């Protein structure tokens, strides 16, 4: 009896202590969707629905500022960090803020936005690539929706890549077969899968648009895309394909294309109608900048029928050669089903393939939060001076100002004498933030001096930021590439964009951000007497396209009448680009 009384007392005491704890835990759980995200809600910048005054609401993922990017610090101070040291809050802490929807609809809408209307697939480890799940907070929703057929093609490709991508059993077996037969030009290997090894050429902008082109070629020909990334690409991009890698192993015997039969040599030997026994197992295809080489016949059906027999293609490219696929009859039906809206091809492929790795994403979000997040409108200026010796900086500066002021992209200054703007006025006025990307710092400084403490005719407060000024383009440099990628992405977050003629840097920014830019023409060689002009498509320009017809080898005189949906580029008349209708 005494033992039973003691047990009763202990049970009562335990219950007395546990009951309040259970009660408090229950309250915390019921209110977790509000309390845990209170800090985020306070950090949201919500603007009106008018596009001009639209401010993107984004998670404050950079409060700790791991890279030390204070408001007075630029990317030029960044000396590189170990990617294992990068710490970014998981996107799982991002709340759903649409109070008019039911919880299930909120989840579905958020997942739809995060997956870009089905373009992306779920299942990735979000911590390994934060940008994949957070980028939709920074970009405005795209009006260009991927077609169901494109989505199905991407899902099928992902299955193929999981089966035959690098380090898989099929890949390892196939590469051994190809390696054993690559020097034997009279015997083509029989492999489980076929492959493209993409080789880099030119600068990072060129490489991005050529990777997208190579991936589309892989989709059209049922090949697996493998990319050769050196140390200069570390910390730039996430893996694009679920549960697999696209990186060519560094110890691969196919790290270079030496002693590989070239496509050009096959063309020269007129072997386009030969049988398999005379074809090599590996072939090198050169699609770099060149207006005269024999790669102009790459777009011909009979040459594609030849290439489809080759298990491994080394593809070295520095340009956007997608328009050539629309000159190839065997590809046209498939392309039209994948892309009913032709001018959104690179927009879709770029958003599918290129997600900033955590190291790059930390820099992007840090700079955005500290400099651009509170703007009513963001104006991106991408200024490239191809030859600073023949094109004085003042000439370029005058061109930029004339373009921006005449088209009301930036306001005129009301006066220059003691027209300072008080801090209280700044809090009340519309803020227009200008992001300048250039190798030369004088452009950002000149614009800063023009608007600093000055009144504008529109009453807008103008703030100017330039993340870096490298002075010259560097190749094979990881730090330089990282800055370039960060700035391309920041430009893609602009509401208004001005880019330089023939710049692949600008091509990437406009497509990722769905922004039709104003193009600054070459101030030296421009014969149209136009300072700048509005672009007519998101698509990049194919700078050195095919020159000859396939049937008779005659020079193509009129592209517009010969090939539907292809026109000459505004910024480089020799080049071609895709359009939906006649322009």
C-alpha cells in the first residue's frame, strides 16, 4: 500500500511538470508558420503590381554576409573562399505569404514557381544548390511557359543521363570500347549510348551559350552531354541533372581531342556516303568563330546522317549555333514541338541548365540585398569596350548617356549647384538603382558623380553600383569567371537592361531575366547613325552562321527568304538569330 502511494505521488508530480510543457509545445507548433518566419516577413520588400514600381520580395539569406560585402565593398575585394566555408540558409525556411489561398494551394503554387512551371524536376538536395530553390524569389515570373513536349524531352533525357552519364557502368564500359578503337579509323565501335564531350572556347559568356546549344543538340540526337570543366569553373554552376554528374572526369583518357579524326577532314575526303566500317568511333567538331571553315556544312542533313553513326563527338564551340538546327530539315519537326515559341529557346535552356553554385549564389544575394533590393526600379548597364585604344572612354560614356536619357531610361539632372537631396526626401522618393558592369571603373564613377547629391527632373533618386572593374578580360581564371557569372546574373535581375553590341555577356543576362534590352551600337563602325536600339528577341546572335546551301554549295544570298524564322542580327548584321515572325 505504501509502495502504491509512493507511485501515485510520483505520477502526480511528473504530470504536474509535464502538462505545462506539452501545452507550450502545442502552442508553439500551432503558431510555427508565423513565429518562425517573423524575421523574414519583416525583411520582405513588397511593391505594387505595376511593373515599373515592382520590387521583388526575396528571403534575407545573406544577413551574416560570409563574404564581407559591406555597402562600401565591391567584388574587386573578393579574393576567393573555400566552397566548403559557404553558409547560406536553406530555402526550407522560406514562408508562403499568399494569405488569400488555402495552405495546399500555397504549397502547390510555391512548388510550381520553384520548378519554373515544370521546367525543373524536384528531388535535388536543396542544400547542395540553394539557388535552384531560391532563384524564383529574385526573378519576376516568366510569361514564357515551357511546352509539355519540352518537359517530357527533359525528363527522358534525365533518365538517359542517369543511365549513361559519367561514372555509370554504361559510361565506363562505352569509354573503354571507344578508347580501344579511336585510333582505328576502319572500325566504328558499338556502344550502349552516344556522347558529346563539350570543350570550352573563348570567354565565359561564349561558353554558356555554346553549352546550351550543345545540350539542345544532345536532345535532338539522343546523346549524353558531358562537359570539360577545368579549375576556372569551380564554384560557378550546380549540377543540372538529378542524381548524376555532367562533369568529364579529370582522369579521363578523353580530356583532350588530340589524335582524334576531325569532321573537317571527313568533309574534305568526301566520305559522307560511306558505311560504318570506315567511320571512326570518335570525331572532333570545330564550331568556334570562323566565317570560312568547312564546319558550315554541319547544318546539312547528309552530314548529320554521318555524325549520328559516331559514338563520341568532341564539340568545341564558342557561339550560339542553335539557328543552324532550323536550317536542318531533319530537326525542324522536333524543334517546333519542343519550342512553339521559338524566341524563348535560350531562355528555357539557360534557366534549366545554369544555376549558380553556392559560392556564386552567396555573392549574388549579398550584393543584391545590400545594394539593389530596395529599388523601385533596377537599370542594368552592360558596357563592353572591345578596343579601348580605338574607342575613347569618353565617346562610349557619351553614347551611354545619350541612349539612356533620350529613351528615358535615366532622368536628366535638374542642376549642378547645391541641389542636394536630404535623407528624409530620399525615403519618400522613387529610387532607381543603376547596376554597371564593365571592365573599366570610370563608367560607374562618372554616373555616380553625375547623380550624387543632385536633383533629377523626375524627382527620382539615382544610386549607382559597379561590382567590379577587372580592366581586361582574363581567360582560364577562376576568380575572373566567378565575378563574370555573378554580374551576368545580377544584370538578369534588372527591370530595364542596356547591353553592348555583339556581347555574349549581355546575351546571357537578357535571356535569364527575360528582358528585351536596348543595344549600344559600335560608336566607331556604326553606319545607321543610331546610338542604341531596342532588341527584338531574347535569342542570342549566331555570329558566324553557315554560308552555303547544302544541295549545291552555293552562297546563301537571302537568309530571310531561304529559312523561315531566321533573320539577321541588329547588333551584328553578318550573324543570324531566331524570330517568331518576320521582323
